[in-house]
């Protein structure tokens, strides 16, 4: 399908206004979560995923987050996941050109490259439903704020402190062992053996403490599941999350169909993603939450 480039630049888009809208949503969610400290909102590159920056207490959103359904020209909108335009390079090129033009007008340095077209396909799939697209973004904001709220309340501090102490024990033991070896020519053998024994003991105890901390602390995957559920609880709606993960799953299946050698299983889960629950699992527990918490 050929896209007429003369008709590509027809919709209005105000990036500053959209940024302020998202900030307002974050403030509203912060209030509901009773967060002790307000977070910052930062823009990431187009192809990056939304994330929580614990160091700077910030939520990072990709530039496409700024677009709302009504910002997109009619000829770019799709309502069907099997729309043939999704695999049409002319369509994707023109859509990328329009978005890049809007970024430039807003003074945003983010640029969509040809290599970003898979992400572009996913984004335009998100936009197929005006209401659910916004709900999926709200769910994402709630998810990332949950991570930051968890950190602000100090619920990660004890675990991180234990890790730091155990790692310090390992490093200290190794350094002490080097010291013991270096003083062999200068001190009595008994002193050397005492220092060396202490060093080995420190290293072993530090290693055991570290392994215990790693085993007993909440896993990254459990943290992600907790953030999913917390977001649904704050929004009192899991529909946005279900829509989000179903769309990612569909895109993964599209990738698998084109390239069966990619690390995508038959259900659309990315086997390389070791930091999140499988998409099918996230969809399942959010559907369960929605069923249990939605009044008839």
C-alpha cells in the first residue's frame, strides 16, 4: 500500500501539553499510593522501555508515550491487529517520518530509525483502541511508581544493606589474605597463619551471607509481579495491564512467525527475558485479579 507523503502531516501534537498531562497522572497516582516523596518524569529514547530510575527517583518514559490516540492522523490509525499495513514499509516509514517531525518541532532529540520499526509496530498496535491505550499507559505508570514507592519506603534497604555487608566481608577477606601472603618474609609464621586464617574465614562467611541474602530476598520476578498487582490495586483496574501484555504477546508471535529461530515460544513469551514473569503468566494473574475485584 502506497502512502501519500503529502497527507502525512495533518494532526496536531503538543508535546509540552502531553508531558504535563502525564505529570498530572503521576501526581494523582502518588497521592493514591501515599508516596513520601514526589518523583521526577524523564524522557527516554523512542525504542526504550518505561522504567523506574531508583537512583534519581524518576520515572522514565519513551517518547512515544507522549502521543495520544487523537494526535495520530486518521490514515495511520489501525483497529485490527492483522491490518496488512503493519508489515508495509511505506506505511511504517511515513508514520516514523510524521513522528520524527513532531519530535523535531517539540525540540525532542529522539529519532525513530529503520531498526526501530518493530517497536513502531508495537506502538501503533497499542493505539488501536483509544480507551485501552490510555489505560495501558496508566497501568505502566502505576507499575513504575510502585517500584519507586517500594524503594522510598525502605523495603529494599535491609536487603541491599545485607548484600553490601556480605560483599564487604568477601572483599575484606581477600585483601587480608593478600596481606598475609605479603608479610610472610617479615613476621613469624604463626602471625601469618593467624592473619591468613582470619582472611579465609571472613571470605567464607561473607560468601555464605551473600548466598543466603540472594536466596532469601525477594526475586526480581516477584518484584515485577508485585508492581503489576499494586498498579492494578491503585487504579482499581487491571484491564490496562492485560491489554498491554496481550499486545506485547501478539507482537512477539508476529516476530516468531517471521523468524522461528528467535527466542519466542509458541505462546508469545520472550525466553530471553529473565527479569519479568512470562507474558502469559502476567496476563493470567491480572485476569484473575480483575475477576476477583470487579463487582458484577
